[in-house]
């Protein structure tokens, strides 16, 4: 049986920062949390703030197993590497071998819908976690509002939000909201072997997003739907490499197909308040 304490993989990232904050706000003492990641600067900052820390690469399965075995509760924030599925599976296997109490996994909304290729790793991780027999909670996170902060660059100069998202609606939420939901689940009972689908309260259209950008930028911004081919060409024309441009155009097509449309009210129920709006989310730190 593993020892006490919460191990957070991905603690050095943007969502992880909010997760650590939210756990502390809910009364978890930092020294009972081990913040794991690779970024040495961030790990140093977290150690100075009183957290336990561990520098580990998720591809180091022996290091991961050793770390997992020293904790009772594992928060696995999904990774970003191309082989992240194998990394997630090694965490789950280590958790099963060590007999940990609970694994919490941040998945993607509609992970079980195989029309959406972007969720394939999430779907396979969820299946591995459920099959492991370890007590789990899956939090299927929606699209972050903060993803649109980077997209402010174009509209800032052109007044146009061009995207290949058609008439898509996106029930995006802030990382802070999603982190608070995770912390609520980790620190309260009643979530064993439950999968939550975390959507924002509202289905935003791209016209709504353009309107919020207009407020943030203090200038007129309009949404201009373009085709995936037009978007890919425009991105390549602005200097982006073809592979990334193709990925982003494909992502817009997936958004247009409704992957991030609202799925129930699990998020506002878990955090006990309405979810964050677009303007506030676009100005979040
Ligand atoms: N819902 C959405 O809109 C959305 C968008 C993009 C991504 N995501 C997913 O949500 C996750 C969290 O989002 P975020 O904004 O917090 O991303 P982020 O800021 O890039 O953070 C990713 C975290 O994962 C860690 N990580 C990645 N690969 C690792 C490896 N091989 N070994 C150890 N640690 C590793 C990073 O550690 P270091 O920084 O220390 O290397 C960092 O702590 C992402 O990793 C991705 O799976 C969701």
C-alpha cells in the first residue's frame, strides 16, 4: 500500500498552477502535495512556496513508479508529448501495482465520441484507467477560454477574428474553474469511479468571442468564417510551418463539428457558482 499525500503530475503547467492553488484554498497543506514536472525553475518556485516537489519526466517509467508508490492519491494532468498515452499508461500501471487509493485524470470533453480524433489519447487513457481496477475520477475538461488569448494577436491589428469554425458553439471555461472542480473532487467524498463532463455554462458562438475580444482590445472585432483551406493558406502565408498550419485548420474543423459544445452542468455544480465569462477569461493571468 502506498504512503499518504497527493502527487500532481503536470503541476508545473498552467492548469497545474491553478490546481495547486485550489487545493490549498480548500485546506490542503502544501507539504502534503508533491508537485511533479520537468521545469526546474518552476519546481524551485513551488519548493519555495512550501510544496513537496519532484523533477520527473513522464517517459521515465521507473522514476514515475517510484514516485507514485510514495503517494496515496495521484492527479494525472494529461501530458503533451506525442507518446503521452504510453506515459499515462505507465502512471496507471504504477498506481495499480502500488495500490494507490485514487487516481484523478484530466481528460477531454466528449472523449468517448470516436468521431473526434483529438480525443483518441484521452479515450484510451480513460479505458486503461477503468480497466486497471484502481478507484478513479475522470474530469473531461472543455476548451480553455485562455486558448483565445493567443488568438487576440490578429484581431488586435486587423479587427478580424478569422477561423474555420463555421457556426460552431464552444462552451469554453477558464483553467481556474476547471482546476477548482478538480480540487473539489480531490478534497470531498462521493466521486469514486465517476466521470464528469466539464463544460462552461454558456455555448459561445465565434461572434460572441469576437465581441469579447472587442471589449478586451477596445476596438471593433468581427468574426469572419473561412474554409479550412483558406485558414491553412493564410497561416502558411504568415510564416507558419505547414504541419502546424494543417493541425490548426483541422482543429477548427473539429470545433465546427461541435466537440466543445456544452455538455451539462457538472462544472458549475462542482465549483458551486456560475462559470467564468469570456471577457474575464480573456484577461486571466
Ligand atoms: N482543454 C484545453 O483547452 C487544452 C488545451 C491544450 C492542452 N490541453 C491538455 O491539458 C493539459 C494541461 O494544460 P496546461 O494548459 O496546463 O498545459 P501546459 O501549461 O503545457 O502544462 C503541461 C504540463 O504537463 C507537464 N508535462 C508534459 N509532458 C511531460 C513529460 N514528458 N514529463 C513530465 N511532465 C510533462 C508539463 O511539465 P513541464 O512544463 O515541467 O515540462 C506541464 O506541467 C495539457 O498538457 C494538455 O494535455 C488542454
